[in-house]
């Protein structure tokens, strides 16, 4: 059996974290070195807008790294509308996408070819819908949403002119008993751990009622964020992609000109070397770890941090932060960042600044 047979699954084909929050929080300045969880690549690429000297995009999942590479090569070698069509942000035939992959293939590494030669059908459908989470949310859009909201209600929510109209719509039509009941089943632990997420994610959650927490956060989404302008909500509700930053007319050219600053690294965060770094995008990785392991990882990352370096990460369902490392990490206020977070399902954003390494006293 070849190594490719063991290629890990594609968990995410888009980043489910708000790149605007990440960039505002990390405040990367020209020339800085960044360590960024690769994931689906969108946020790592968006960080290039802040002119870092180098971004190390790390992931322990080789297929995620292959996806980031595919996005980077597509961005480098295709004109922007073709890049959007190839990835699946805009319509194209499967045949055209297959031919375009054949054109890009010579520029890809062995790892990326290994991942995508065996996923040609996925590429034909557009890779942006192919992650485990995206397939789960597509199932929600196709099988659940039509049972709980009429097309007219969905359209009204997407075109509401202001938040007051959204709030009224939520109260009068959206937040009905069927919505709550089916939401609880679909976003409950049992179904999500089988179909939507890496089961390892649920190991640290304990007894928390996952569906109830997410239901509360959906209320925040529909009543405090502009639904029609929110790329994540628009995609969940309609399957239409509002171009993410790295595919947008306004920002893609600058990102493209800086792609050579990204290095892809297959590694666990635990074993990364090569500091010092000035900024860290840690996604919500700490939540997969026990509290002790999370502390140990943060301590290790502090050893790779320049004094004053920023670390940003999200908590979805498990509270994790550097509270037991206050000699190494100073917390910064993130209430504004959380309020502005367009990816509505997080409980909080954590932003901490690395303190100078403490001098030992004997
Ligand atoms: C943490 S996941 C979460 C994505 C998104 N926040 C969500 O919850 O839907 C993002 C990426 O982190 C990678 N990852 C998780 N823990 C990691 C670790 N300790 N070291 C390296 N990569 C890790 C996963 O392989 C995945 O590609």
C-alpha cells in the first residue's frame, strides 16, 4: 500500500475564523515573523496583507497543507476569475476544473499531487465545498433548512436592510419550535462528531450541551451581524461564496505578490522549532488538549516568542487561555474583537502578549 492511502481527511476547505479579527488582534507589522496554523489557508494568506517577513504555516494534517498549497499555486498561476472558478467560489464545469488541475499539477509538490490525484472528483465539484465541515453544513442547507424556513424567510433574512429588521424577522418567523428542535439534533454532539468534525475535538468538552450553546450563538448571528454581508452565513444559507480576502479583487494581487513569504510545515505545534516569532495564529487548537497540555504548549510557544509577541486563538466550547501562565503571557482585552467576529459560533477570542522571559532568582 502506498503512503498516499493513509492521507488524512480534508477537515476544512475554508477557514471558519474571521481573518479581520485575526489581523486586528495580531497587528503584524512589516518584516515580522508569524507562526500560523495552516488549516484551509485563508487566514494565513490574509496575514500577508500586513507585510510580514515570513509566515510559517504549520499543520499536522498533510491534506490541509496540500490544500493550502493548491490555493497558493492557483492564485499564482491563474488569473483571478479563473482561480475563483477553479476552487469553486464561482461556477465552472467539472471538465474545465479537471483540465485546470492538469495545468497546475506540474507546479505542485509530491504531497499535494498525492492528495489531489486521488480527489479529482472533489476538484471537479470545487474544492471549497469539500472539507468534512463544509459537507456537513451543505447537508444542513439541503436537508434541514428547507424543513424549518421557507425560501421567502431565508431571502428576507439575507436582504434585510438593517439589524432591527433581522431582529424582528428572527422573533416573528425564524426562531420557531421546528428551527430549535432540528438545530438541536443536527448540531448536537452525536451527529456532529460522526459527520461534521474531528471526533478528537469532543474529547475535552465534558458534559456541556453543545447544541444549546450553538443555538444561543446562532441568535447572536442573526440579530447582531449583518447576515447578507456575512460570507460565512451567506455560504451556509445559500451555498454562494462571497470571495474571501485572498480571492477578492481588492486584496488578491498584493497577497499574490507575497506568496513566496509562506513556508508550509507539516508538524504538530508541540514540536515546531525555528523561532523567534512575533505573532501566532493558533486557531482553536488549544481546545483539543487537556488543560495541562494546553498550558505546556503555551509555555513552549512562549519559548519561541520574541518579548511582546502576540498570540491569538479562539475558544469554541472549551475554555482555554494562559491564565496559569501569567508570568509569561499578559491578557489583552478582546471584547471589541469578539463583538465584531463575523464567525459567530465562538465563545471568545483570546489575545495574549508574551512577557520578557523571567530571570531566575536563586
Ligand atoms: C484547530 S482546527 C479548527 C478550525 C476551526 N476553528 C473550527 O473549529 O472549525 C484547524 C487546523 O488545526 C490543525 N491542528 C489542530 N491541532 C494542531 C496541533 N496541535 N498542531 C498542528 N496542527 C493542529 C488541524 O489539523 C486543522 O487543520
